C-alpha cells in the first residue's frame, strides 16, 4: 500500500516527544481586581494604625512612671528599656504604614486610569448607538415636508389672528377719532341726554310736578329761616352776658 506522509510525521513527532518530553503549557495568570487590592491595603493600613496608637498609649504611660521613679534605679532602667523597644516597634510600623500609603496611592491611580478607560469605552459605544439612531431618525424625516408644514402653520396662525380681530371689532364705532370728532360725539350725547330728560318731564303728571316744586320751595325757605333764628339767638346771649 502507498505510504501516508501525514501518518509518518505524526509518528516522528511522537518519538521526539517521548525522547525530549512534551512542552508544558504556561499556567494562566489569574486576574487581580485592583479594587480588592486597594481594599486589602486599606485594611492592613488600619491595622498598623491601631498598633501604632496602642504603642503610643503605652509610651505615654511609661513616661509618667519614669518621672515618678528615681534616677539610676533599677525600675527606671527597666521602664527605659521597655520604652526604647516600643519606640523601635513604633518606627517600624510607621515605616510599613508609609509604604502601604504609597502602594495604596499607586493602586488607586491605576484603578482610576482603568475606570477612565472603561468609561471612555462605554461613551464611545453609546455615541455609536446614538449615531445609528440619529441616522435612522433623519431618514424618517423629510426636511422639505417639515418646512412646508411650518409655512402652513404660520399661515393658519395669521388667519386665526385676523379672524379674532374681525370678531372683536365693535359695531358702529369708528376705530380712530381725533379730538374734534370726539368733542362732537360728546356734544351729541349731551343733547340726547337733555332730550330724554325733557321727555320724562312731559310724561310726569302735573300734580306730581306741583308737589315736587312745593317740596323744593319748603326746603329753600327753611334753609333761609334757620340762619336768621340763629343770628337772633346769638344777639340775645350777647346782651345777657353784658
């Protein structure tokens, strides 16, 4: 039977793998969440701050005790050695805390840059989607039809305004009057009022007119008599006082 080149190549590759060994696949590096890293650094920093605060509290207490002990005494040396040890621990924790601050700051900067990139991607995606919607919307709109519609609406509004003006027009009243025409109109109205009053007087019975005239005469005579009486009364009072 004819030889198969592909099968021979596979056999040779198998022999080489047995001799040299198979190439190992690289293990995939797990993804690390910068947010979790930052939270972990913040938690460790809080723990270090608590330790520093505890040491400082102990140092303040030792300082008070040292002041109460005699110089050169054994108890004072013990307190001094303990204070020195606590100071070394405090300096070590303070250095670690400073390193954590720097690492946390760097991680937050990287996270901030990453968030900016993610926001930019979302913005670009939203802009592309809006572009497609805008293009589709412009296809559904006809600028010429919109312009014609706008012109029609202008004409309708003008017609409506003219109609309102016509319906609000007063009958028989000239739109504009100069001063002479106005005075003539007022004179005519005054003449009409006088004619109406004369007609009412003519229609009133005579006995009502006489009664009204008599009442008016009585009112006038009383108004004349009253000042004379008051004057006479004033003269009598003046004589009595004299």
